[in-house]
């Protein structure tokens, strides 16, 4: 990928505006995000029965890039051909497993996830497969490390890349900057969300909470981050306003680096 300025690497994660996608449709939501100043979106949380051709058209119409696509582990395992065709349509090669149901949150389950994602990577060598964490992966220890580190450990030819969510790392009791330092040039996309600086420790707009993003952005620019995807799972005001605050803060931080 050609060298881009940091402010061109910020992507709005569509899970943040999942209800708006249902109510307004992709064309309206993408138009609003582009007008706000986003260069890309990360494909996720599209309404049930969505038309991927329409999504691709909305990207093109609004000159938005796709910063990867989140899709279920089940689709990656059972419908890989269509997953690849879909990301081709969006002009991305990044496929991310975003979540695991309870049945996988145990030692046998994590080993199966690692096998499924590596098998997909072997079948589709021109694509990149990443895993997006929450905090539950830190609760299971296996092979002398937590389950997230186990799934992302590059030993033995493991092809799974990281998509670390810095909020969930902090929620699990770890320092985000220290944790991501293991993933230099093994994490094309990082998830940015902030944590409120109070006892609730809930979601906040980037730059409005307790996480040190300047250090994370500096690390990212030196270690191969191609997209900074901004996600806010729960917004206490209009999600578009939250995304606008996050983007404004990130652009101000980028200007200081």
C-alpha cells in the first residue's frame, strides 16, 4: 500500500452506526460519514439481507475506502468463497473475525478458532485474516499464555494477524501500548475506542477518556498500521456526533506528531 498521511488512515467502524444503517440505509450513512471527513469505513453490522452490490456502489459513490470487513467465524469456515468475492467487491483483502460465541470461549474452542482461521489463510493466500479481541480472551490460559496471545502467537507458521482493540485490552487490566508492542508489522488494522475516566469504565469518544492515544498513534506509524478503525459500541448521544468528536480529536493528535 502506498504511503499515506496518518489522517488518511482513519476509518469509521460501522458497528457504531448499526441502527442508523437499518433506518437510513448505506447510501445515506456513507454520505454523512464522508461529509464528516472520514476516508474509509470498516465493513460491519450491515442490515440483515443487505445487497453487497449496493454497499460497493455506496463506497464508490462517496469515495470511501473499505478498511477491511468483519464477518463471522461461521462464514469464514462455511462460506469462504462468497466472503472472498465480497471483499473483492469492496476493494479490500482484510477479513476479520470479530467475536466468539460462548461455545468457543474455552481451550478447545480457541484451538478450533486458530485452526479455522489458519485453514482459511492457507486456502486464500492473497488475503489477510485477523482476529479482533474483547476482554474474555484474557480469562483463559493455555500453553503458558492467555488465549488471545495463543491465537496470535506467530510461532509454527501461524498466519492469524492481530486487530487489537485497545479499549478491551485496558478493560482486561493490561496496558494497551505495552500489549500492542508485540504486534509490530503483524497488525494492519487497529481498533481505537476510549474508556471513560470514572468507575463505570464504559465506552468514550477517542481522546475524551483515559487511554493515551498519542503514544499508540506514534507506535502505529512506526509499526505498519494501515488503518485506525474507530468504534464506539455504545454511544450516550447521537453516534454520528460521537464519531465526529473522535475524528476531530484524532486529526488534532495527528497534527501534533
